[in-house]
C-alpha cells in the first residue's frame, strides 16, 4: 500500500479551544448552485455549526451572554452571508461563512456542514463539511 492509498488522518487536536457551542439544523432558503434553475429559484439549505471556544468558565460564573458566543447572532450572520452571497458552490459558501465567524466572533475553530437536501433525488442531501481555525500564532499572540 502506498502513501496515496492510506486514508486521511484526522487533524491533530489543538490545545485550544476546549468548549463547543452547537447549532444544528439551521434551515432556510437561498440561491445556491450552478444550474440555471438554481440561480433563479431559492432552495432549502441546512447548516450545522460547531463553534469552539477556549472556555465557558466566565459565562458560567457571570451568567451573562457577553461572556460567551451568542448562537442566535451567529445564526443570523450565517443566514445573512449565505443569502447575500448567492453562491454557486457550497464549498465557497462554507469557506466564507467560517472565515467571517472566526473574524467576527470570539471563536477559535469553526466546523460547518452545509447540505442541499433536494440536490439529488436519490440522496437525503449533498453538501460539504469544513473546519477552519485561527492560526496558532494569532491565538498565541492574543495574550502578548
């Protein structure tokens, strides 16, 4: 068996973050796709997010939303990006959303799954899943 035949290994875990916020089954309609009908007619899109943060410790102590990530605000932002973008590729949609969430919210790593439930009659859905994180140098430099 050659190296090319080996399955991909999962990414090595980072020391940060340790806690996760989940948004599952965020559903809305948008223009997404490359086919002419997809460019004219909105279709359903389902998004799942995993937002990794350093710790919930301060939020637990204070019970204040400003000490954690507001998942409603994150959800609104994702819907806004997707609807305004009118993306052709789900891959581009996922990349832009992850980059915006990393830049605009106090998260260190984002995993996003974007599924088009009606893309193939023979499948429950098709889509992509990506994970993006802030470069370790940026995280290390925050405390400096």
